[in-house]
């Protein structure tokens, strides 16, 4: 094989050789063959093929060698923003390039350290103008788009929440939330959304601002065009501009049908911190059996439900038994209870009066039950109820906050059971609480919660530099 020694490409040439067994002639004649890239991609030399190998076998050998070469060069690409042809991939000008190079020569979204395209038209693969800009339409339109997108992708395959317009009103009413509602538009048509909330986080060493992002929805007609990456890059730049250090989000990996992102080493600032599951407490075994996709889980819930202790709402507005609904004047006591509950967490949402007011009083969808001890509120539970779609559509209670450390053990259990009774009275068939270590496991087991298999990845995406957060230690984050 001839190469020019002073040519850089010749120095990088790939050689794939196969030798027959020594000492005897291999089948099919002499089996030694090789190929190399010629300078400037003028062609390829396939040498030494036996005359017994026909033209088809020769082309097969060439394609196998080409496959190994392309695979190696793809692994070596440092930028995802250019095609293989722009990287100077040799041999793309030969007559087989339409077969061998075309599947790889597709535009890819720029990496996160590039400037995002906010309200600036950009081109997708098909050439249609797409732009990312703040979402300004109504919550009803947002709810319709998200529900249609998730229903098309997951109905009958896995359970998923059906967020209501009232829920999105609650989320969007938070401070600076309107700046964190992003939409991708094809002409004037909404084709993707990503929403976020401003949050304050605390570690044992420092406090910093951040964002909690979720509700990524991409229309089926525009999947596979890099819109999720484009939205991700945009939110990173938004958080950098707001001097935020952390983006918290989740990736559901508990079903093979999930379209969620999987862990990758391409983005060193994005850490899949740990897998989290839920604490689950069935409230109506018969309806839960009909609702769940997992028949075995539904049957087990139906069999176990009769032996579980009954849960009833025995509280009142007046608090005659110490357990009652939340009043506006309870906010300061609830803030103290939250600070005590989460003091040992290595990463936690830092609740102040403003953020806690939005969480507890921002919408009628958010409900809170409090417990009084020694004349003042010393514990509370906050939850909201949403429809969840599986085989059927049923209501599920999502518990955000359980703050009971200041209460005696007996009153802790009584508060949780009263809250469960209130959820059941409103039609919920199941109560869920993210299992992140911010509530003691013995208390959850004592109130008949069951730990479910970890099926969601908690993703901590840093905007500047990675801060070390110990794994398998208690943290406090909301599930969104």
C-alpha cells in the first residue's frame, strides 16, 4: 500500500488487515486484504483481494472496514455542532458516500457553552424556521398541548400525571416563573415547551439560587430534531443570566416507553445524582387495581387494602383535636417547622416566608393540614391532587411537604392519617411522596406507606462548576 509520508492524512490512515492461518492456504485463496484513505479523499485502495473473492465480497469487505473507521471517528468528535463532512472525514467524496456518509451528516445542536437562539430563527433538519421564545399564551392552551403530547406518547403504556390548567396557573404565578416558561414555535405553531421555577437551595456550606425545571413536552411531529437540547441550552443560559448555580430536574426511567434523557458523559456539568423512588399508600384498593398498568401491583393492593388501618379525616377548621386545616396566620409556625424538619439534609430547598407562602397559599389546588401542640402549630402536611392516566384516569395525591419533627410520635402518625383521610374523601386512590430521605422511614412505614422501586433519576445540572453533594444522604427537593 502506498502512502505519502508527509501527508497528515496519510499519517492518520486506518488499516484493517486480515491474515489467514500460517502454514496452510486458507479457504477462498489468499485472504489478506487491507484499505487506506488516500490524500484529499480521492478514493480508496482495496488491495490484495483474491480472484476467488467476487466483486460483492470485495464491496462487503470495504463496507466492514468503512464501518469501523466511521465508528472510530464518531467517537473522537469533540463538537456536536458540526457534521462529519465539516470535521474533514476522509473519503466522503468517493462514489459510495451517499450510502456510507449520508446517515451521519446531519446537523446537531450546539453544545451548552454556546449562546442559545432565543427569539432568533434557526433551521431544523427539514429547513423550517424554528425559534425558542418565552411562552405567553394561557394556561388552558398550555394544558391542552401538554396533555395531548403526553397522551399520544404514553397512554396505555405507563402511568403519567395529567396536569390541569389550575395547576399551571399555580406554577406560573410564582416569582419569576414567567421568565422560565419556554416554547419552541414552528412559524406560529407551538411544538415544544419546557417550564421552570425559581428556587433557593442550601447545602451545609453555602446557599445559592437555582431553578426547578420540568414538564418537557415535544410534539411527535418534531421529535428527533434536537428541540430538547435546544431548550436545555436556553434554560442554562437563562439561569446563568439570573446568577443561578443549579438546575434540578428528574428523568423517569421506570418504563421502556419513557422518552426521558438517559445518563451521558457528554455534558460534565450535568450529574445524574441518584435514583429516587416513591413512598406509596393505597387509598382505594378496587379502583387502584383497575387503574394501574402493573396488574400484579394492582392485585396486591386490592388484597392488602382490607387489612390496612382505616384512615379518616377527624380534623376540623377549629382544631378541637389539635388537627385542622391551614390558616393564613400559621405561616410563621410552618416556616419554623420546615426549618427543623430539613436541617440535616445535605441539599434542600431553602424555605422562607415568601416561597412557603407561594407553596401553601398560592392556589386552591395546594392543601395543607396542620397539627397544634402546646398551643401553637408545630407540624403540617402539604399536598395537591392531580389526575393520573394509566389504564383509566384517577385522582392521585402528591405529597410535597411532611414537617412533623416537633410533634410527639403519636401526633405525627395521627396527622398523617388525617391527611390521608382527607385525600381519600376527595376521591384520591393513591398517595405518593418522593423518597429522598427528608422524612424518617420508620414513620412512613408506621403509617402504611410502602417504598417503591427507584424509577426516577434526580439530575443536578450545574451552570458554572460542580459542587459535590454526597450520595445516599438525606436531601429535600420537590417532585415536579
